[in-house]
C-alpha cells in the first residue's frame, strides 16, 4: 500500500494525516500552538512554533503509520509524496541565511492595516486591485501585512531589497524549512491571496508591487499546485528524501478534496473561519456582490486541458473561533463539542442574535471596523439561547455568502458540500440547510482539506491517474434536507441582517 503524507497547517493547530490509495485516513497527529494578541485587533503566531509543531506531528504520524503496519507487511509503509495545505494570507518574513523569522507572523485575522487599506481605497486603488487580483482591498490579505513588517521591523526594508529576507505565506515557510532552505516557492492558489499576483497572468505584478512598496527580491517563485517542487532535507523525515508534490491554500485544497471539479459545484468548510468556494471553470468571474475571484488550483495535466481552475469565494472570519470564544472567553462550555447539546436544549434562540464580528466582517459586508454584537436579550435569555445563536450565526453568515454566490454566478445551486471540524455538528448542519433552503451534504471523509493536498501530491506522483479516480472515492455520509418553511427562512435572514446593521452601526459610532 502506498501513502501520501498531508501536512495541514491551520490557524490554531498543526496536523499531519497519512492517506492510503483509497483516500482513507491511515494515521493522524495534531498539536495546537499559541495565539498571540498583543493589541486589540492584532493576531500573531510564532512561525518557529508553527514549524516545530508541524515537524513534530509529521514524525508522529509516520511513526503511528509504521506501528499500525507492524505485522501486516514485511516492509515499512511507503510515503510516496508530501502534500501541503495551509492557513492562507498569514504573513511570514525570515532571514534567508539562518531561516529565522524577523518578527512574529501576522495572521490572516489581523486588522492592524485596516487604516492603510482605507487610505488606498480613498486614493481610488480598489478597482485596479480587484481587476488584477480578483480580491477586495482589505487587511485580510498579505500585501499590507508584509508592507507593515518591512516598515516597522528595524532594517527590514533595506535587508529585503538586498535579497537577505524572504517573504512567504505559511506554505512557503514550510517548504523552505522542509527543504533545508533550498526552495523558496509558493503555489498559485496561495500567491492569489497576497494582493500581489495578477490571477489572469499567474505572475507577480510590478504595478501592484510598486503600489504596496514590496521589493521583488523578497518574493517566492510561483509553482503549480500539483507537481514535484523539491524534496525533504536528508534525515528530516527518515533517511530517504520525500518529494513535495502538492501545495494549495486550505480552502482551495478542501474544494479539490470535495471533488468539485465541474463549474457550479460548491463546498463550505467550517473551521476557525468559514469559507465557501464555487468552481467557475477556466474563467475568473468578477463579483458584483463583494465576493472574491481566486485561483482554485493550477494543474495537474491529468485533469485535462483545464490546467487552471478558478473559484468564487466568500469568507466568514469567525466560525469555529466563535465557539472557542464561548469556551475560553465566556467559559460557557468546557469543550467545543459541548455546544451542540447545549444549543439543542432550547427550540430556538428566543430571538437572540450574535454577530461575531470580533475581527470585523468578511464577505459580503467587508467591514473591518464592525465589532461583535449580541442583541435581543431578555430576562428569559439563557446561555443555551446564546449557544444556539452562536451556531445560527455561523449558518447565517454562510447563507449570506450562498446568496451572493448564486447572484454572481447566475446559477441556482442545488446542494452544498460541507467539511471541516464543525461539519460533524448535526444541529449546525441542519440549521445550515434550513437557512439556505437547499440540502447540505456531508461526505464520509470530512478531512477534505488535507485530502485535497494529498490528491494534488498523489496526482503528481502517479498514485492517482486523474480526476475520475478521485471523484469515485467521494461518498456521502449524511444529507440534511431543509425543514424550515420559505417564509420563516426569509424572516430569519431579515432579522439577522438587522443585527448585522447594529454591529456595523456600532463601529461607525465608535470610529
């Protein structure tokens, strides 16, 4: 049996999963790492800790796989390749010579450059940026984070211009460390999230580099999402080097893992944030509803002539992180999984709405100054009502994305494929179906982010021969049918939009 090792580097934990040729999980390891909040609206990670935890779980996963195979085979398990998937937009800047970060990584959730984005918007640059990158001008993306580091870290800009520093999103950082500093690269799906790449030419754009004052010398090479780009340093993960053959940002990888290969197919991932992507084929669709056009993946040739696939995307900043806030901030639950039973203990929210705009609002509002808001409380409100409102908030934010996507694409989607940790919450999935008005379909393998990275690596190394091999492995675990009437659904969504207006209105008063 051949295996692919998927490295799934997320916002709150590093994971490693070994998949077999059937696309089934053979071994898994996971470790959380620290979140740093030095100022309100700032979110940082220690890039060295990211690397340490990712290397540790990779080794642990390989050890588990070897232990499980003991007595079943005469030879050690064969790792054909490594696939990498990662939290996107998070910005790392490090020394090329030593591999040491010059500062903490600035996380995708970080809002410190909101004012810079507003400045550029006032200068009329938003249209140019959207035309070239498919993105909205927002602090969510990497360019203003990198610009901030170059300006604020002493000596960083001069060192970057001299070629002494390297920038990358987390995939680049892991590739650099895995290869012992020999490869500085990123794939097209991650490069598309920086505000620095022209997604139509699949290349770094000089006009955008000048706009954000980014020296070209600091940038990684852009490589296909599927294809051997390097190999692990000797002795890092066993005696023999392992090819690194697949790379994709976490949401694009999940779309690939869900086998959404045809235009019009869509998935939603429920993780720290919530991310909905729809395949739009070979053309980047410019959104009229403040969604993002982005590269889904580039290659492989085994998917036919359509080597580059584009997607429409909507992003919710706070999904699973909202449940973490209930657990850690309010201490309403002991563990995240407790929320389902607590929320199910009441039939509805009692007209309580939670707008979890703790780090602003993503699509379709894109309001970096909005703040978390809890409305509709009465003396009869309990923690169960708030817990249910938190789950509804995840589903309602996703419903906003779904509606915008349908309007942009001109396609009435007939189902939504789901994955991610929170997709295992049956109550949340039922609420999602009710608030969308279409079925929600959960696959048997919900580790689709890591699976997508594995598929990309396996296609490049001959483990799978094409998209058909992958599509037949996708199987349904459960289908959630809508149970809410259409008038009730519309009323609930309208009340939600009133609550969102309160969250945005508070921000205006506080500005």
